[in-house]
C-alpha cells in the first residue's frame, strides 16, 4: 500500500467498508478520519485539525455520521470542507454553535435521509429534509442582515464624511413577510410600530392592493392590535390599589389621543404639566395643570386635571336618606382646583392669547363603585356642574372599548 506521510490515507479496504487514517511523518497511522460503508449507504467522518504545535486532534464534534448516501460526493455540500470534511458553511456552523450551550456533552451528529429527529446529551440525530430547511432559513437571514448592516454603516458614515455617499435602501419583495414570520405575537406593538406599518401600506403601489376594502381592513387590524394593547395597559393601571397618579400621568402623556374622545372637535396637546400662572412675589405657589389642550382653530383651550381611579366620588353616608349624597372631599377639592387653575390661567394669559372660555375636565374615580342611589345623585350633581366636566376612569375605558368594537365590526 502506497502511504503518503502527514496526510490521510486508505488504511483498510474490505467487502463491507473502507477505513481511512491520518499518517504521521514516519508513515504510522495515528488517527482514524473516516469510514465508508459499502453495503449500508453509511459514511462516518471523524473531523480533525492538524497543527505543528499540537499535532492532530479531534474537533469539538468528534463524529459526523451520514445515512442514506453511498459516496462522499453525494453528501450535502455544507459538510464538504477543503481537503477534509466537517462543518463547511457558516450557516451550518451557526446552527451547531447554537446547540452547544444546551447540549454541553454534544459530540456526535447524525444526518440522514429518513432519520428520525432525536436530541440526547451526546448525540443529535436530524433528518436532512428538516435540517436543510433550518439551514436555508439561517442562510437567508444572514444574507439579509449582512446587506442591511452594510447599508446602515455606509449611511451612518455618510452623515459625518463626504467620503461616503448615502445609499437608498429598498424593501425588496418578500422581505417584510420574511421579517414578520419571525414573530408569533404582536401584543407589544407600539404607536410608532403602527405608524411604520401604516406608512408601508399607504405608500404601496396601487397595483399591489387589489381591493380598497382589503387595504382598509388591514389598517383596521393594525389599529385593533394597538387599541387592544392600550386597553390592557389601562386596565392594569385600574387594578392598582394605591393612588398611582404619576403612573396615570405617564400613561396619558404617551397616549394623549385618548382625551380626544372627550371633545366634539379637534384638539392638540399643547403641554403636559403646564404652568398656568399664579406665582407669588416669592416665586412660589404657581399653578400647574396636568394637561393643557388647544383646539384646532387655536382660539381656545382645555385644562385637564387627573386624579386616580381610587378617589371617591361621593361620601358613603347619605346626606339625606335614601338618595341624597354630598361630594366627596376628593371630588369637591378637584373641582375647586380646576376652577382655581382656570381663573389664574385667564388672568395670566387672557390678554396675551386667544382665550374665550377654557374648558375644564376632571378625570377622577370610578362610577362603577357607586350604588344605584349614589349613581343617580352623581348624575344630577354632574349635569348641573356647568364649569367643570367630570369624567370617571371607567367611562374613559368604556370609550376605548367602544372604539375597539367599531374596529371589530
């Protein structure tokens, strides 16, 4: 047998298989490299590396077994490395590297046609049809992100130097679908996400949208997911037992559009925690309203004061039985605060801006906490309160649910 030192050579050839070994510089077999079975359509590789300092040693995966292929030329290209065999492609290496942390003793990979998928501590068996689908997905994703990263780096550099020219990035056919298939849920979608998806739909060529109703329904579906998320956040805040006024202010600050349902006309949030005046000579006691809205004609304002859902609306004991109740301290104090803010706002700004008669809205308490007699009394008191509109948190939630109902229908 003609043996070439320092490389792989045929060591044994019989009726059942061929066995190959790596031979050292004195033509001695020191490491089994592969076995090719002649009657079983089976090939076993023993991946290795050679270096002058460490000699020959096994790879982390010590054994790769192929079932269903008769010759080395038939095995998948992902395993055909230069001069040897092992993990050739980046997509295959990425897949295997993902398995290492979960299977720390993993040292044998079985790949084949008709092989059942099985994962144990040391041996992982995979059907080639399933593995190839995974590798195709991994490869496609890598190409997508490589291209995206290149354009991103180029455009970021173009912002700071003329050595780079900004490139236009296009959403190619299938990319959006490929990206969205990565996600199973969209429950955490934000308003910015909705705006982005809506922009894709609105700027799509008319030829891509066969029926206008389909386009509208798609936008409604996006809006529905967004409204559902807002309702969940609202209900979570309403479940709090403490006075979470700051959390409510943060929520309404991020979703000020919710207040638009309280007006019969267009409104714009002018400022959150707006100073409306009233400081003393010592620069103290200034009035700050939670939200200052301006109408679309910019000739009037609305002052909105937020309490919490835990504030009482009426006193628990009837002033005169059975159905006459007094304002709670929270509600009467809130009304007084609104009226004070309005007065100061008019004094400080009435001559400087177009202000007719600012609307005051107080969001407080839960109407559902009232009994039948209290509810009747509350409606009488509220309807006769001409200067401050009183809205409860559960009424505001009902408006959101009504909007969702419209989208669902």
